[in-house]
């Protein structure tokens, strides 16, 4: 760099290094182009193939959903003691998946963890789609979803009776629907400036029109940014206690009952830790594919994945601690039903599911202590898939507590039917359909936030606080 | 169209330091109807522009408190006044059981008000602006930063505005015209 000529120091304005400004301009334009590239090109065969597979799953979901409603929920494997089978397992599983998205977008934002920036948008999208999928299960479990509004919401009706506000199932209705709405608003708020950037890059008239309408006429005005940034912060502040409350309320569905193995105070934190655990694993699985496929390795780097793996490891330890504490308390309580419930959980008819759960959730993730494994795509991908399997089985194991309750005469094992399996597989199809459409039409990385953190994007002298 | 109405002047910058310097200068000159347009939020620009703090937090907390109060009142009225049912031997107004829904309603109302308040305060939902009409929009949503001096400002003059932006070292100054008026 050449020293500036001596008389230039008399200028009033800050001395602007023009090469630095040029570099910033190039960086910002490259971010725009890289992140929006998948939206601007014609779908590749691989995308179409993945979408086709997801569509098959979604169709299976639709068929099993309609079949269940037409024939009644008797087509499932549910029976008298096991009133909650796959449907609630899937519901808790998908809600849990969603929680990592909010943790990344809201909690890590409040904690000013800059590494969240490139993964936040994608994780938040995953949250919304997971919640949409999760909501299908309680809805279909009501048997007649078109009447469900009367059982779920306090609506005036001919009997003049109201819903029972003391029931945790009703708390769940409010918690999950609030969670879905606030997550969608938070996500959309984040999207507005990026939709405006997409609008201004669009060549085609229809694209320009659609992104133009969706971006609500955003102009990048600083008088708008000022309110916008505060609104975003407030959303993060609202989402943080919200996400903790949602899975706590989900755990109340179990914990406030009198079923042995369910009636424990450890459930709320245990469920939240498990949700973050499974959600982070799902984000890792998906983002490993996404970054490779969309060539975003320089935006979502190995360091980001390493940090995510550390969170998976920490939450794995929390979950493992909860499993041990459950066993200890069951023994320490001296209650025969509790002791039996946990002996039966580990060694009974569904002992194999308990073994899968412990292996996938506690033993395998210990490999992440090794730096080499945390930073090797292949290993972390495999581990993240096992964690997802393990966390599905965790919910299954908890719900199977129902098959041996207080009264031996009513004991009954649970055997899923083809409709149960169809809905489980189909729910993945529905989820991936939504996710693949998102990757196609919306920016998968928050562009404005990525630009904000680009080197030299913030004023040098003006930094205060 | 040679005699199109001038609605303002935009000066485009390539780096945040020059933008901040320009914003301070414009603020000190006494302009009131002007704005900065950036592709991402620039730290310190609010102060440089002399903006008042945003009322967003008050909107959020007010709506949240109203939502929480309404929810608690609704549950009280439905469970203890309109159709009392004794459940589990609890009092009709067993308020601890109503806390989760009160909290969720707080968050729901606060969230809706945050979204609504943000849209109103940032004047979203208006698709017409001098920037859209003059094709500089794409510059400031992708990488560059613009200072716009509005022609409605009483200090505004095409030449004086040009001089002001030139003084702060702006290399790229453009005049913004009104959109072709279809009725005229």
C-alpha cells in the first residue's frame, strides 16, 4: 500500500482507502450472487429427483391421513392402555426438531453468537415446516379434524360448555399454535430485506412482481432499519421464553398424569434438552447436504459445523444425565410401580427400543469429543442421523410406558399397523417437500445479516457502546 | 420527458465510513426530510442521522400485557362465571392452572403487535417511491449506500444539494425524478 501524499491529510473527511471500499463492494455483490444462485437457476435433475421422492412421501402421508379419517383411528395400532401410539410419538418428535431452529435464530442471537448467522435462516425454516408437520398428528388423532376446533378452542357452542383450561392438552393447543405463528412472523421479518434484494436482482417480470409483493416495498431506508432491527430483537426476546415454554408444556402432557414413568418433575428440562439435541442433529444432517449442493461451503464453514457438533455433544450429555436420573429416582423413590416401570422400560417388551435410544443418544455422540470427528463431514453426518433415530425412539419409549400400568388385567402390547408406518414415513415426505420448495424459492442464508458481518462492512471509527 | 418533477437527489457511497461522515454533515446542515438507504443495518448510523429512539419496545410490552390480561380474564369468566364446573376438587378460579395460557397469550399478542407495529413504523406496504421509480433501488439493496435528500425539504435546492453531497466526497450523485404521472 502506498503512503498517501502529504497534503491529502488536510481533508476534512475520513481518509477512505478506495481499494478497501472496492473490496467491500465486491464481497457484498458476491454474497448476493452466491446465496441467490440456487433461486435463479433452473432446478437440476438432482433437485427434481429429491423433490419427486419427497412427493411420493407426501402422497403416502395424504393417503394414510385420509384413510384414517375415513375409517377412524381404529386403523392404527392404538389400543386401550396404549391410547397414544405413533401419532403422539411423531408429534413430539417433530416439535422437538423445530426447537433447534428457534434456539439458533433467537437464543444465539440474544447471546450475540455471530456464528449463527449463516445457519439461522435455514434452521428457522426447518422449525416452521417441522411444526406444520407436527400439528397434523394431534389433528388427525381427534378423528374428526373439521370438528376439532370445538374441542381445542374456547368457541361458543350449543351446549354452552367451555374447554377445560386446567388440562395440559389445552395448554398445548395454545403453546403450539402461538409457537407456530410467532415463528412464522419472526422468519418473515428476517426475510423482508432479502426478498427486496431478490426483487431487485430479478430479471423476469413475474419474479419481480412476486418478490416485490412479498418484500412489502422494502427500501433499505435507515429510518426503517432502525425500527426493523428493534423489532427483530424483540422477536428474539419473545421467542426465547416461548420455545422453552412450548416443550415444557408438551412435557406436561405426560408429567401431570399419574402414569408411572411419566409423573416426574424432571420432564420439562429433559424434554427441552432432548428437543435441542434432536433439532441440532437434524439441522446438521440437512445443512451438510445443503451447503455442498448449493456450494455454500465458504459461507457455512467447517467451524460452524464444529460448533454445532459441540452443542449436540453437550445436549447429549444432558439427555444421558436425564436417563440416569430417571432410573435413580425410580429406585430411590421406593415406589414399586415406578421401579417396575423402569425395569420394564429397559428389559420389557420394548427393551430393544430402549437399547436403540441409549446407543444412539448417549453412546454414539461421545465420539464428538474427538476434534477429528467433529470436523469430518462423513462422521458427523452419520452421527447426526443416528441421533435423529435415537430421539424418535426416546419418544416412543416414553409413550410405551402405557402398555404396563397399574392393573395387570389391562396390560396390552402395541403393534403398529401399515397406516402407522405410512404416516411416519409420509411425514418426512411432507417435511422435505416444504423444505425443498423453500430452498428453491427463498434465500437459504440471511443475506442482509451475512453482509452486515462481512469484513469492513461496519464503520471503523463510529463503533461505540 | 424533459420537465419531469425533481423529487430528490441521491448520493451513492461505496463504504460505511464515507456514509457516516456524509450523514453527519447532512444532519448538521439542518435537513429534516432525508434518509440513508443501505443493504444491511450500519452500526452508528442512527446517531449519525440524529434519529430518535424507536417506540417498538413500548408497543410490544403494551400488547403483551393486554393479551395476558385478556386471557386470564377469559379463563376466569368461562371457568368461574359463565359455566362453573368443579374439576379435580379445585376452586373454580384455580389461577395457577391458567398461567401457561396467560403466558402464551402474552407472547402471541406481543408478537402480533411487534409485526404490525414494525410494518406501520417502517411504512411497509407502500410500493411507490422515488427509488423504485429511478432504478437505483437495486444499488442500495445489493451493495451500495445512498444518502437521499428529499425535494420537499425547505433547505432543498438542486444545486445546493449537489454541492453538499460533493463536499462530503460523493463520487456518484444522481437526480431522482417523479414517476411518469398517468393522469397528467
